[in-house]
């Protein structure tokens, strides 16, 4: 199949115009994409700033937890020291009964 010069010219104009129109549509579409990516970049900058703040907050919380842990350890050590001198109630009551018995036997008045 052969085309006349007139047909070739028509095809060239028609196809060329369609290609130019298509190229324009694609370019306009990419302009919108660029704008969207700029918006997304700005949103990610905001997210990055938030994560930086969260990281700072976690560092502060971690530091505070370290201080609290140290204080709890000191309290536990104090409690362990107190336990060394702790007397259970049943031991105390038994001892008081023995002292009362001895006071009675010796005829000593109680300090109460």
C-alpha cells in the first residue's frame, strides 16, 4: 500500500498534532505530580520534626526512669537494713510474756 504525498502530509499533521497534544497532557499531568510531591515532602518534614520531638521526649523519660530506678534501689537497700532489726509480733508477744513471768517471779513491778 502506498500513500500519496497528500495522504502523507495529512497523516503527518494528524499524528504529529495528536502526539503534541498527548505530550502536553503528559506534561500537565506531571506538573500536578510535582506539586503533590512537594506537598508530601512538606508533610514528611513535619513528621520528621515530630519524630525528633518524640526522640527527645523518650530521652527525657529514659533519664527519669534511670533516676527512679536508682532511688528505688536505695529504698530497697534501706528496707533490707531495717529487716535485719525487725521483730515479728509473735516473737515480741512471746518475749513480753516471758518478761512478765520473770517480773512476777522476782516480785519486780512492771514499768507500765
